[in-house]
C-alpha cells in the first residue's frame, strides 16, 4: 500500500470529523510515543481514552507527527483522529480526554481540521529543545528532565560546532537505524540556538524540516564531545560528508540521554 493509499484509507467515515490534538507529556513513565505490546506507549493511553469516549468505534487509530523515544518529553506533540462529528464540542473533547488520561499526559488543545489533514505528512518541520545542567550539583527537580554534565563546557566551541550542522546536509552519520536502513538521510537544519552559561542550565534549540531517528540526541552528543575538548569541530564535518557507500559511512557513537530532549513544536503551513 502506498502512502497515498494509506492516506485515503484513513479519511473520516460517514458522520465523522477529523480532530487535531496538541498533546504535552512527561516521557519518564512511558515507553515512548508508539504503541507497545504491553500498552505502555503514550499512544496506547490516548487511544484507550478515545475508546472509552467512542465505544461504538471498532478501531481507534491515532496518527502522530512522529515518534518520541522512551524518556523523551513533549510540549506540543501533534496527532489526529477521526471522531463522531456531534459527540462533543472542542472544549468538551479536551476535558473528557484529560479526565481519562494519567496526569503525565495532557491534551492542550483540540481543533477541527480538513478531512485530508495528516499530522505526519503535512508537517513542514519541527523544533526540539535539549536541556543540559552544566554544574557540579544537580538540582533534584531536574532529574529526568535534563542531562547532568558536572564539568564546565566551552560555550564558544559548542556554538562553533553547532554552526557546522546548520544547513542542508546528509545526516546519515547522525542517525540510528530502527532495524531497516533509511534511504533518504538529507535534512535541513534552519538554526541551532544556544542559550545559558557554564555552571548552570544550557539549552540547545534545533529547528529543521525533519529529523532522523535519534538525530537530535546524536547531534547533541557530538556537540558536547567538542565542548568538552574530546573532539575537534572538524570531526563533525567528517560525519556530514556523504560516504562512497553506506558501509563506509562514519557514524557518531555519542548519544545524549533521552531525558533532556523535548519536542517543542510541530510546524505546519498556515
């Protein structure tokens, strides 16, 4: 089945409308976004809430803008689902869903959208944020929400290395495989914003047209490696260079922990 055929297959049925959801979650208690066999994915909990509210639907199918890994947080994940057109108002959907979800998952907003809207295929880009607590003492309330690096990072080197990643590149060296190789590894990073100072919180904000599996965490790991003086920024250039063959590709082996990563925004064309 082609992507277009899948898209047609998911169009709302008679008496249904397409609902767009903006979802925030604390990723710590869950095994990532995607549905799991033991129903421990965030998707599982949201679909279970819809199943309670729409018992007449034989199949509950929720489509997100993309997956987030175990421990990764979201400030504004986006998903869509087809629901009975006259069941609730938008605000009632928000209230009813949140009443049936664990407190670590919140529906922030519901919107009616066109029948052909697709949370994944219509996304034009995403913004991710990575938080690093760069100080000798790790505040307890940051546990599970930031990467603790006790020794000071060189902020100038961090920014120099980040500038190398901005632009359109082959990011295959910053991608982990999900068991199958990705044929298209070219992505565009529009900006990497860095704020904060050594000894406190340092925040990296990545905005791009798309991201490969674990790409942000691998880029963050590489940038920190440079800022620690363990690698030269030119090493990043070697990881961006397209290889003669996939077997000869140089790969980053330094993955930042999941708990410091946040999906901030999914960008759609206005």
